[in-house]
C-alpha cells in the first residue's frame, strides 16, 4: 500500500516542477491547474489509447489529478493526508447511512 504521507513531499516537488508552482502560487491558480486536468479527463473519456503500462489515457489523467490534489494538501500544510481521507470517508459513509433511513 502506498503511504501518501511519506510521498507527499516528493509529489509536491514533481507537481511543482510540472506546473511551475511555488510557495507564492495563489489558490486560484492551483484550482485552475486542477480544472485543466479535469478538462483533459473529460476529453479522454472515450479515448481508447493505452500507454505502455496498459492504463487508459483517462486513468493516467485521473492519477495526475490525484497527485496534484495531494500536492495541494501538502502545500496547505496537511501533515496527515491519510487520516484526513479516512475521516472524510467515514463522514461521507455516516451521511449516506442517514440518507438511507
């Protein structure tokens, strides 16, 4: 299993290089980068092109989106990203249970 907390510094560095991000990058710019990847994903929904790793273009783009979001969480100072994700998953699960009742 990948430990997101251990990779977040590296993820931040790689994404910062790719998107020319630095400590002065605005939140709006971060969200625009995420939006650009989202638009790429939308374009590739029906694309059957596969990479050398046998992942579809859509899967690779969505993985990039996850990496950029992990980089943003690191940038924001979240020290335990895994715990944040677990808590949000639990909260969503509880909310779903309430809606089903």
